[in-house]
C-alpha cells in the first residue's frame, strides 16, 4: 500500500528533500510544505509520517510539533537534522516528536531511518 510522507521545510529546493523524494518514490508520495503551510494543514490528506527538517524551520519547532500533534495525533512526527544535539533532542521529544534522525543524502540510509514508520 502506498504511503504518503509530509516533509516540512522552508528549504524547498534542498538536496536533502530531493534525496528524500527519491527514497520515498517506490513506497508512495512525498508532499513538501513550508513551515507556514504546516501550521494550517486542516483536514488535508492522510499522512503516514510527518518529517520536519530542523534546519529548514525558522520558527518555533517545538510549537510546530505540539500543533501538529494536536491536529494529527496518530501520525508519527520525526525531526531530521544534520547536527543532532541532546538539547534539541530533549526539546523535540518533550514537544511530542516520535523520533530524531540524522539527515543523509544516501537513499538507502533515508529508507532505513524511516522504515519503522512506513
């Protein structure tokens, strides 16, 4: 069954989002929305996973996670970053994120990182 991922990032043309799209394409679709668009998802499509690009979010990532958790309580939320720190991990987990992963441009690494959610 095809599964759709929502990726949230203001860096809409990033190489990471292209790699994510390539990694996801055999399994389903990738919808990319800006941070601003993510705040107003409403009753849109059903997502198997919400993936937040920590470097591509300019505002309050914890607030966005809390908001998305209220709007989509059953959808896993994963934060992706190039430079993980325990401080940020603690922040996103307290806000309601399910996982915190390292960003990669390798499609196989991306697939493996997201495997448990799809």
